[in-house]
C-alpha cells in the first residue's frame, strides 16, 4: 500500500506511470515516431528513461543512431500521436486515492516531464485536474529530471523545505531527481506491480 510518510509536510506526485497509466500509450506514440524518423527505441530503454522530456530523449536517440532529423518536428509528431491516444488513459487509483486523501490537508504538487498541454489533458482525463494548484512541467524548467530542478520548484511554490517533501515516482530519472533534491522518495513500482522494474 502506498502511504504518506509521517515526517512529510508536503507531497509531490509524478504523473506518467505514477498517477496515470500512460506509459503503454506513450510507448505506442514513440513507436510511431521511431518508424517515421528511422530510429529504434527499445521498450526497456523507454521505461528506463521514464520522466525524461521528449526533446531530451530525441537528442539522445539522434546522437546514438547518427541520424539527421529536426528534433522539434519529431517532438511535435510524438506529442500529437500521444494526444490522439490520450483521452482513454486511466488513473492509477492507489495513487490518485492518496492524492484525494491528502488534498486540502497538506500542500501537494504535480511534477511531470510532460509538456504543459499534455499534462493538462492527462490530468483532466484521469479526473485529477482540480486537485493540483501547482503543476510544474517540462515547459517550466531548464534542466529536466534527473536534475532536481522540477521538484525543488514544487517545494519552493509550496513553501516547504525540500527535506520535508515526499516525492512519489515510477521512473529512474524521477527517483534520482527526488534523491538529488534531498526529499523523501517513494518508488511506486513495487507497490503497483509487486516488484521493481528493470
């Protein structure tokens, strides 16, 4: 069972794979993008890079496969492919139930590697758009996860010291970001799937 740490005074939730079961949908969109732009994006690598913004992923893949494509164009293609699929995304209720329990009692924020347009769509699709006054996206920071900037920004806006914040994450980059921020970090994967993902 996913629980709030009794020492935490504020809580930060990742979105993709933590509150919303979006990862399979993102992988379909990435597969379509890979087919169009001529690269491979293995599923295990996709999950390892969970929480990393699309433009950063595309830069890495472009370098890895020595390809010549416009990153901004490819990013737009991927996001549009995802948006076409995203309205059917379901909530991960064990996590969203905790959000509802904490809402109104503690400061809470959402820190996601998605762009703002996608974040707003997904939060609405899973019925969580009214629970977060603070939503920090890839559009709001310069350095993405695994840098701590996103979570530190959430803490700043909540007015709570980083050490008193609990982060709920499923992606390796996000877990690293939470640790780098000096926060209480909870990996949701063992609770949701019974074991840590590779």
